[in-house]
C-alpha cells in the first residue's frame, strides 16, 4: 500500500503542489497534517504506527517528514523496523530499492556529523573567547559576599540557611570556598 503524507502547515513547500504530486502517484491514502493539530507530527506518528510490512510512505521531500537530521533518523528507524519503506519524489529516494548505502545509515551518519560539528564549533568559540580574555562558565559570586559569608560561618553564630539568606551564597559555594582557604 502506498500512503502519501504532507504537511499543510509547512510554509517552505507549496501545499497544493505537494497534493497534486501525491495524487499523480496513485496513493491508496493521503494523510494531511494540518495546522490545527494539537501536536506537530501527531498524524505522522499515527501513520507510522499503522504501517505494515511492505507499505510505502510517499512524500514530496524529506523535509516534510522531520525538522532535523536526528528526528529524520529516528523516524527512518521506526519505519525500517516495521518493514516499510520511504519514497521521496523530489530527491528520488526509494528505500524499497536496494542501493549500496542504506538511507538510514546515511542519515544516522549525517546526524552524528552534525552533532560533532556543533560540538567542534562550541569548543572553538570557547577557546577564542578565552584567548580574548573573556570568562566562560557561570559567573562568580562577588568577592564581598563571599568574604562576608566566610566571616559569618567562622563566627559560628549563624546557620547555613541564615548565611544564604543574608549573602546569597549557597552551602555548596560556601564549602567550595572553605576548601580553597
């Protein structure tokens, strides 16, 4: 069974064009994800749940199925586990046809690549910020508050809760400074 799917709310892809393309492919059923859905992708989730072995999910573009590579990889995995397939019209992808590379493997690799690139850019940005003298991480507490909290603690007249209320220095921060001294 060939089941077409499109998102009415996808502003990047013309809804009427998608519908016409799916109708030309003689889909047994066409599922339309509309703007009024309480949860984005709810109808797609239901559609994937009812897929049977040998069914084919037809879309105009992969972008119709997911908003990120990670989401696409997870969706492809679910469809693969059902023994069903995906076909895209614009990218000319058909997972029912055996190819040298499995689409799922390719997308999973791309997701790992994307995650690694984000991590790499983050590390690079942190390194550049440190080289410019910028402090990274959580801002330190003002020294005056810390000194006041330490003196209140050492006086042994105040509980940790009272010290926190007066200075804004938490118990863990206070103990961290005590270990340094």
